[in-house]
């Protein structure tokens, strides 16, 4: 053997051992970093239902509540950011399944049925259901008193499931509603005798003066969990679990719960004018969004109405057929169907996230455009056919005859109906709250879900709509008189 081979072998052994040692030393920190790098620095869209106080709600213009505080603390500890997409409960679930949102946290009970569609985090709250009646109701004190009566519960909630199970035994009817505040109003106005709801939600509402009282013990229920679409965003789910465990270990989890459940503070006091003053900033923001989307949608609708209106009177059967199909489809289907299709359906089909403003604008524009098509067609048909004959006899072509003779008269005839359609479109914009567009009624909904001053808030919103529509109608009529005199 060559005399240098043992030395080379020793050096190779030492070098190999050193490399292995360095790799080993670096392995542990790198592994830990890799675990956190799954979501660190990333941003996610989280869907929720901000009408479920004290878990999700708006306070002082900010999203607050148990779920939101937990999510903020977990995001801070795990190094990711998030944007809240405030929707109704069912719409929030649709947002996740359609890819419009990365996750949902909305006081959502973990059930076997939902596990087929969603992957859940570790439970972050143990729930339970109670029954409440109007504060002045002394006739209902137990389930035995519900025979033949109607009760309410929230759509898709654990309270609804428990109420439906008990209804078979005690002989009462269950009605599902979308919001806690709406359910409480139903009980107070006598359309239902009792409400089934999650016990912390009831406790918070009673502390805000919702006019109810609890009359049954808590039914132990399921557990709340953060959820993502099945097989998607697993790193986000793991980060939530890690952060939740850290919050529980540090005691911050209990502090967050105690903030809202131990001694909830009332935010519903004050006179009617206090409610107006407190809510006006949010309502004005909602009013601006209402006007903005209505104007944009109506401009697009006018273009559609003019185009399809002329197609309806065309000599071409193909053009008339296309226009007729468009009108039949959009006049014969509800606005809400298209709102959900544009905002949740199309992204699911195309894989591209939609924009809530343009989804809402498209919904209103296509609906209004179908009605404007018929208004414009009717206006053109209402002009005496002799007008066209007279124009042609003077040597004007068909285009010039339409431009100078027929269209000006048709506009004068159609203007009142167009103004009416604009008002209808403005009011239809309130339907967009179902996909989370922050218009006027949506903002009112967020406010009364916390202070439970439902009647006062709806009166305020009704007055605001009346004033705005009256002013806009007056402006439109003034312009009509000057242009068409």
C-alpha cells in the first residue's frame, strides 16, 4: 500500500465526519424554519359572518369578536397576514368552496357532513345550545310548553339541528333565519315564541338588551373549528393549530374569551338620535357604495338596453332571436341567482378569483339591461310609423331618419320609464349584501347585529333611501323637462 493512502483515508474520514456534523447541526434549525415558512409572509382571505356576536362583529368600524381576536393573535405568532371577507354564514362557506376565500372562521360547528367538504382545525371552542323567549313571556318555561308553537333558529347552525331534533318530541315547528338579530326580533314581535341559539351568543345579546331571557339549561353541543376547503391550504390549517396551541399554553386564549364572555359590556344604550350619530359614518360609507355601483351598473345597462332594443326591432330574425333570449333569461331569473353565479360560480369554474364590485355591477347591469331593452323597444315602436315614411320621403336614409326623427321622439316617450328603472336598480343593489358587498343595508345589518336596535336601524336606512331616491328622481325629472321640452 502506498504510504500516503492511510493519511488520505484519515483526512477523508475527518472531512466526511465534519460535513455530516455540519449538516446535522444545520438540520434542526432548517427544519423548524421550514415548518414556519409554510405561511410566513403570506396573505390569506378569510371568510366570516360578522352578524354572530360575540364571535364575529363590527365594533367601531373594525372587525372584532372572539374568532377575530384569536385569528389576529395566531396570525401574529405564525407570521402571516389576512384579509377578512364579511359574508353571511352560507355565503362564507360558498366563498371557500369556490376558491374566493382561503379559509372560514364563523362560529362553525365541526360535523361529519361538513368534514366531507372541509378540513377542520383543532377545536377552539366548546359550544352548546339554549332556548330563550321574550322577556315578558311567562307562558313558555320549558320544551313542554312549545306544543303547536313556532320557534326560530339560525340557518346551518347547531341551534337549528337541536331544535329540529326536539321538534319531533315536543310537537313544535322550526323556522330557519339568517341572523341572530332577526331571530330575536321574531320572538319579540310574536311571530315565534322562542329562539334556539348558541349559549354565548344568547348571553351576549341579552347583555346588549335584546329583550330576551333564557329559560332552559345548556344542551352540550359540538365544537367550533377553523376550516379550509378539502385538501387545500393545509399549511394555513397547520399554522392555525400551532398558533392555537401556543395561545392556550400562554393563557392568552382564556384572556380573549373572558373579554367577551365573562362580563360583556353593553353597547346598545342611548336614545334614537345617539344611534343615528353612532351609525352615520358606517351608513354614509354604505350609501356611497350603493350610489357608486348603481351608477356604474346603470350606464352599462343603458348600453345593453340600446343595443338589444335596436336588435329587437331589427329585420334580422337572428338578431331579434338573440335579443329575445337575453331578455327572457334575465327577466325570468332572480337577481340573487346571478349575484351568486358571478361571484361564487364563475371563479369555481374558471379558477380565477372574482371582484365583488364588478360581480355586483354585472348582476345589476344585466338585469336592468333586460328591462331597458323592452323600454327602448317600446319607445321606438310607439313613434308613429308615418314619421319614418315622412322622413324617407324627404330623402333621408334609414340611419338618418332614426337619428333625427325616430330616436328623439322615442327618448322622450321612454325617459319616465328609464328613470323608474334607475330607481329600481338602486333599490335592487341592497340584494348584493348576500355576497358581502358593503352597501347601505349591509352596513345597517352589521350595526344592529351588535346593538340589537334592529327597528331603529331599519327606520334610519328607510329614511336614507327615501331621501336619496327623491333627490335623484327630482334631478332626473328636471333634466328630462329641459332636454325633452
